[in-house]
C-alpha cells in the first residue's frame, strides 16, 4: 500500500528539465531511496487535476514540466500570459519558467507627457497614466490666489449697469453675466444680445456695452458669459470677436448642454451648435459646460422643495461622449450644483469624469436657497484639490465654507 505525498518540485534541471514549480504525486518511499532514473520517471508522471475557470487552459491532463508553469496554484501552458498582480509587469510562461522574478517577466515602460504644470493621473489596475491633470491657466492670470482657485472672487449675475460698476471696481476677479436675446430699456425695440437671465427679456445693458465697459476700464477682470439661448450665441461671439485684441483676461463661455438631475425639464442649448461656434470664434477660451438641474424650491403650487439628488454615471458618460465627439481640445470646466454634488454617488461619478477629460476642472455653484451639506461638499473640494476647483456660490454659503475651513 502506498499513499500520495504532495511535494514541490522547484529545480529539476539536473534531470534534463527546465526550472519548474508544480504539484507532483510520489509514493511514500523516501525520495533519497529512488535512483535518479526513477525520480526522473516519477517527475514525468505529474498529474494536474485542478479545475480552472473558462479563462484558464484546462490542465486536467498529464503535463510535462517543459510545457507547464504553475503560479499561485494555477497552471499555464508555454506561451500563456501569467497574471503578475502588477499592472506594470507582464509575465508569460517561457520555457517552463514561472514566478515574478523569472526571465518570463518584463517591465512595462510608460512614455510620459512632460507638460509644464501637468501631473499624470493614474487609474487602479492600469500601468500608464490615463490622463493628465494640469494647473489651470487662471493661476497665471491671478497670482495672488497662489494656485488656490477657490480663492477667486466672483461677481455673479452682473446683468445691469449698476451691478457692473460695483463689480468692476470692487474685489471681484471674475465677472459672470447672463446673455439672452431681448431689448434695451428705453431703446428702439431692436432685438439684440442683452445681459438678462430668463424669463427677463429686457435690460439696461447690452452685451456690447458690457464688453466695452470692462475692456476700457483699465482693470483686469476675467469674463464669464452664460448663454441661456443658443440664438444669442453667434451674434454675441461676433461682437466679442471684434474686440478680441483688447481681451487680455480669461474668457469663459458657459452653457448647459445636457439635461441633468433631478429629472430636469429645462431644455439644454444645442450641443452641436455650441461647440461648433465656440471652437470657430474662440478656440482658446475656457468652455464651461454643464447640465440643466431641478433642485431647491420649485415655482409650483403647492410649493415643492427638492433637496436630494445626484449626478449619475449616465450624466457623466453623456458629457464625456459629447466632448470627445466634438474633439474639444481647449480647457474645460464642469459647473456642478453644490447641493447635488454631496452624495457619495455624485462624488464618485464627478471624479470619474475629471479623469476622463484632460485639462478639465470643476466649478461649484449654488442658488440662493439651495440646501447644501457643507462638510460633504468640502470633502469633494479637498479630494479634487483647490488647484482644480472653482467655488462660485452665494455669500451665505461662501461664509459657511470659510468658517468650516477655520
């Protein structure tokens, strides 16, 4: 009677076999009592009876050490790839060698794009960078912020002459205004691009006067134009283009190009026209592209307040695909509503999108009466890094954020 004994055969070179690690069966007769020829014969009779998955080759057969490698309890035939557990190392069963330190493994070398101000972004399980995170050019325009984009001061909704003068000669660094088609108060009734947020269709400030006032003020202010109506885009860009030689500060062009949370019903602007026109007129501008949203107090009866919701993976995939389809190469920032950015689902998906689009950043915004989980918001801000996130929120929320940091 004889019983089987599991032994590990790690070197059989002396018996004309290559290096080999495997599981073999031998009788209980001590190995030292066997002749060399008997030991060689026994080694040839190795039987592999391990069940394997569909991704592995079946080894339910007799195999030769010359043809099979065993690694981490799994068998691999000569020429078959061996999972190394290291995305930067490729291993293969070569001449019976197995193991990470064998000649069957080689390092994967990544060719890095050494762009100034850019750092590679790595994805778990992938050796080479999947994208690059670049410092925003805004840090160059506003050196006083010390690369902390959250310190930029915003003038929000600057749609009248009084608001413009206050913002222009105050502490604001970026002036944000809404562009719509409408009439000038006291004018001749002509329809032209004006500074107004829907549903308003009249203003005391036209887009042309808005631009001229800023560009001739002698101050250094960035400009962000929010287009609510795609019909206002081309006449506005034509007017701005005629003044391009005077524009030395950042120019942002913003629009909601996709429907977003929570089941938003506001119609987005036309994606194709927005990208085609902005690329044609201002290929060096910053594109601020986001989603329509439905959150906070709703103008319904009875009054409805929406204080829960998330940016889904579908929202992120649609944005990525739209940017790739349009072959956008200029800097992009994604305006994200603060109250919708605080859920774990939103934050996970937002981070994914930033990894997909190079040279992208985030702009956190909020309406006056939105309910915002400030600690959760700050978790997102700190995770992304203040060198890649703008914070354009009402003064009350801004104060909460500042006190939270203290």
